[in-house]
């Protein structure tokens, strides 16, 4: 498909630079394709009244790590400043990352990502070797540390990787350490937040439970590839970056039983949706999943596991716009986004939310 079909104009002042407080005070655009009304303006705190008893929320329990690292590349007597954004772990010591400027790196280069200040602990003297350089600024780096020692060093040295549409407008600060983690975050490994989950509060979780809506967890470690624009002119020419995810068999069995009883699986975010669809067979039944997924969902895709979708408002020409257009229909998404812009909804990671429901029968 022509990528231009997923483009739209967004006023800069609708890009949210901070979340609302409390989190469930964000606005919620309820969209039911072909329904009456098709578009309904609500708030996230209304969610328990919109969903039905027996529905099942599936959230992404990944936790964002401080994946942005700054340091020095040394090549003989020549020194250059570099920035590394980790995006996928390969093993205990090796990561795929995006480098800036990538042209200053070559295989064999040494990088001091936390130059020794003389009083730093050994774990914060973080150094790595460039193993390979790929396209689009991607590099493979091998750290001198591995396993938990490396995790600790990254935690002490790195910065929270706010999306460029926020980081380009203000500095990351202490508030982001909590604002950019969901209520469900427990498994470190993501370099971007599953932002639909940012809207949930303990009070909302309690209201959903009282309504008879269950909650279940999966994990998809969101990679930095989610920040990358689709540069191809046709969706067939775009390559998705792999992300690592997990769904255990017990949770799969519970979700299968939900559907057998007539309940709906409600994915909280496109990341949860992608993991569920990766774990679903042709028959729609979920099975345990552990490993990498490169699933790329565009219009024409038949959803197997996801019946409803909660998500934020996404960037134009993004793979996320393509996914929601596959779920709700491109024309419906166009109308919903036009309404959201006219009504001044807040967009992107710290912005408002959408709930895409199936049309009423």
C-alpha cells in the first residue's frame, strides 16, 4: 500500500509534552466502526463503563530501561563523541543499537560510554567494542560487562530514551522516570514505553475488576525501531525491526477460555496486540510464545486474537497507524483522527487514548 495513505497534518501544539494527572483523566475517543454513534468522546476513567463484564484486558508488562548512552569513541589519538540507543539485546553482553553519528563508528572501534572519572565504581566504567555496522545507523556492540553487571552499569549510566518528539522540545527530567513507566512495568528490557498502559491507575484497575473485566499480562520489549519513520513509499518495502516477547501457556489458556465464554480480548496497546497476534494460530487460539517477532500488520490483515484495542494517537506514516487502520479500517481511522484534531485531543506518548471496538451487531 502507498504509505502516503497514512499521512495527516498535526498542529505542533497538540503534541503532549507531559501526561495529565491523574493518568486516567486523559481523554478517551471511543470508536466503533459503523456504529451509532461511530465516535464518542469520553475519558479514560469511563473505561469500566464502556467495556463489558467478561472482557479481558491484556497489558504489556515490559519496563523501560535507560537505554540512551553517551560517550567517546577512541581510534588511536582521535576522539569523537557518540550517542548509542540500545534497541535489542542479543545475548548477555551484546546489543543491537542505533548510533549517532553512525559514520564515526567502524568495526573494532572502542567506545567509552562512561569515561573513568577516577572515582567511579568498576560497574560504571562502561566500555564496549563495535562488532559490526549495518544500515540506517545500526551497530552491533559488545560490552566488556555481561549479565546483571551490565544491567546495573546501564541503569547507572544511561538516560531514559524519551521519544524524539518530546526530547527535541525539552530535557528529560526526574518526573519522566515515573511518568514514562506503566503501572504494570516489571520486566526490564524496553527502550520505549507501551504508552497505552500509561493511562491506568489503581483506581481504574479496581473499577474494571468490579465491572468483571479481568486483567492479564504479556511482555513485548519495545525496541527503538518504533521511533523510526517509514521511509519506503510502499508498505511492502518496509522492514520491521525484531522485538522480543513472551506469553506463557497459562495466560494463553485463560484468554482462550475468555473467548469461549463470549468475552472479548482487549489489547492495551499496539505492542500487546502485536504479541497476541504473533502467538495466535490460524484457528485464533493462543499458544505460548517466546522469542522474536517481526510481525507487520497493515490493512488486509485478519486479526486472530484481538477483539478490541486501546491505543494512543500515533505518528503519521508510522507502522502503528497502519496497524490501527488494519483493525478499524482506514476510512474510520481518518474520520477518528480528524475528529480528534478538531476537538484538540493530545497526541503521541504522553497524550490521550483511543478505544477501537467492534461494531455492534
